[in-house]
C-alpha cells in the first residue's frame, strides 16, 4: 500500500471529492482525519472507512477559524503522533452573481473558507511537518482558476489564489522536506452514489463529466512516493476541458 503508516488530514472530507480522497487514502493504508464542518457527513464517512477496514477519525472543523484548526491539528498529533499529508479541499461556491451585485458578506465568506482556510491549515499543519522534516500538502484548486466561471467572482478569485499559493508553499517548505502541489478539477460529478456513471458533457474533449474517484486517484499519486520529484505543480484533471478547441471555436467534432 502506497500510504501505509501515514497520517492524512482531508478538509471537507465528508462529501464529494473530499470523501473520495479520504476513502482512497485509507485504502492505501493511511490513517485519515476527516476535518469536516458537517458533523453528520463527516462522521458517516469516517464510519464507512472503518467499516471497510481502514483507520479514520472525524473532527468537526471550521477551516476559516485558526483556533479551531489548531485544535484539530493538536488532536491529530495527540492521537497519531504525526501528520504526513494535508489535503486542503474544503470549499464553498457562494452565491452566484454579477461582480457589481455580489455582496461583501458573500465575498468575505468565500475567500475565508476557500483561500484563508487553506492558508491557515497549511501553516498550522505545516509547522508540525517542518519539525518532522517531512510532509505533503495537496491543494484542491479548480479549472475556474484559469477560465473563471461567469457570475462567480469570489470562487474564481479564491481558486486562482490557491494555485499561486501552492507555488509559494513549495518554495518556502521544500527545505523542510515538504512538497506542495495542487489539483484543478474540471466538471466533476460529486455527492452521488459511487457507482453512478458519468454524464455526457460537451465541455470536455472526453465527452463526459469526471468522477470524484478520478480526482482521488491523482491525490493518491501526489501523496505517495510515486510523485517524489513533483513539487509546486498544478495538475489539471478536467477531461480536456481547458483544451477543448472545438467548443472555443464552435467547430463540429470529428466523428470516429
């Protein structure tokens, strides 16, 4: 198993992409902390992992609250003695609206959770990793960092900041043996049963939406020694969405 004996924190690990990553890490041998605000979903995911033979614990966490994050990290170290992996996945979309209409309250909330929360978790968990001279931080960005979704200014701005922060984390933390990388998912079907087939999607070159498990597979790669020489990168897992010239130029696709 590629993550045997490692300890991983997955923020927002109770649902969607975070849940898939937490389950994949546990299957690879990691003890997983589900750092989730929603107690029902967080506890359910932890129990599901344990029922499958893995090791998991739910800790209710508000990533935008430094004291709350510090308590979560302290509890993790107290129980498991170490932190090897941090996945900054917790995020909210926020209220969609034209840039001239978005309220200050919506902007502040989205930036607090999606951007500041990732910084707080990286700093607090990063100090534990730095002391141990090892660690791995994986930030979940979005294709919206590169092609922002209209009427979603706060979310796009926060995800673009995540990409930039990943590069800066990689530079500052490399001397401590800590790597930092990001994943930018495209259109992903999340919060659906695990066996749900992907829906068709003309926005991607593959002609379909992605699955949370496909993001989790890349997260396992980045968390493991398989990616030991990968640092400061953002891997776009979007089915070719950002390279879909047929859609950009409104051209018909060639048929097989």
